[in-house]
């Protein structure tokens, strides 16, 4: 059995916990619950012809009072960097978090998830910024924890990247 530690990173209220719950338990709740510290879930999936246990570390959202605990990142095989498409500032926060991870761990596999695509009429994230990141070879997926759009694909894509 192959085990991969995957960290969920992003500032507060971008939907990290909701994405994990949608992926692991196929549920969504409108109720907002702040993650304190880290919450760990597990899901087994097939990547190619391999069975992989994903250990999902849902880390607390970074804000002005609480910074990312670098120790939580140790041993990570990859991470999902999450921004909220309805709040442009969350992309800036995601970019800062990526710099932090790069300094702490070097280059490890990651994907940028722009979450809440079900709220496209409230979208604030600039498509031009996303296009520039794509030019830098970033993998960017638009997801919705509420509808499930792109969620399975995101976790499978990252799991696949960690196996390369």
C-alpha cells in the first residue's frame, strides 16, 4: 500500500474543509466551521494500477492572527492550494503560501484550486492572472465543494502527480 500525505492550504474560508468532506464523504454543509490546527482524513483510491492511501491534512486557514505551521508540512508528498473565486484577495494569499512552502520544502507537486465555481456570478478572481500562472506551468482547476464539480478530478490529478 502506497501512502501519500496531501496538505490543504489556503487562507480562511476558501473551502478547504468542504473540499475534503466532499471528496471523502460526498457531503457538503452550508455551515462554516473554522479548522483549529489540523484535521486529518483518509481516502483510498486507484492511481493507474496502484492503490494509494491519501492522508489528507486539512490545515487551519491562514489569517492575520494565525500563520501556517511549517511543521504540519513535513513529509508532504504534495498539496492543494485553494483560493475562493468570489474573493480575489484569496489568490494573493495562496501565492504567499506557495512561497512559504517552496522555502520550507522545495518544489513538491501541487495544484491550484479556484473554489466556489458554482457562484460564477460573484466571481472576482481575474482570469488574466490565472492565465499567467498557467503560462508558468501551474495546474489550475475550478472546483465547487457544493456541487462536487472538479473535486474528484483535483485529488486524482494531485495523487497522479505525486506518483511521477
